[in-house]
């Protein structure tokens, strides 16, 4: 299975691991499944794209569709953070595109960060909630 996840209720964190070929059907299926679980509403998510070897994306329009769907499913209070670990250039670029599109969807409440390393993503998830939203991003290179 290209996407697996575990839930850490103590940390209020969903850890998601991608592997192999990552298709939009996999991503949309995961999104619908996890957001239907009331026990994880408002939890942070950490999506790790390290072991993804290819992203099968039929069109960039699907990134927009996913951003819209996930923003519409955002809990209104309290929103969790969403960190993407994307060491590869394509995954990083798509993550940044997703972040940008999602931030423009009315009603989106989650703070999104796209990072090259686990350490950066973990630091983003641990920082105080009073820090201004939108300051996360990661480094290109």
C-alpha cells in the first residue's frame, strides 16, 4: 500500500508514510478516510514522502482539487498543523504548490509547512501555537 499511517493520541499526531508510486487515488482515499475519523480531528499530521519513488499525477488540477477538498474538511477549532517531509525536488515542489493553493481556499484553518528534513518538520510541529501562521516553508536546495 502506497500510504500507511499511525495515530499517536498522546502527541495528537497522525504520521503518514508514502512509499513507491504515489497516485492521486491513494491521496484522495487517505484524505477521505482520515478526515472521517472523529478521534483525530484537530490533530497534527506529518506526511513523509521520503520513500516515494514516483508521483503519478494526472494533472496539476488534481493538486488544486486536493487542496480544496482538504481545506473544506478542516476542523474549525482547534486546527492541527500539517507538515510534509519532501526531500525530493518534485515532491517538494508539489507540496509547495499544495500549500499555496490551500491557503487561498476560504475557510482553510490548518497551518501547512513543507520541509526537506524530518528535523525541520518536527520543529514546525513543536513550536508554540502563538507563533504567526504562514511562516513555515522549508528550504529550497
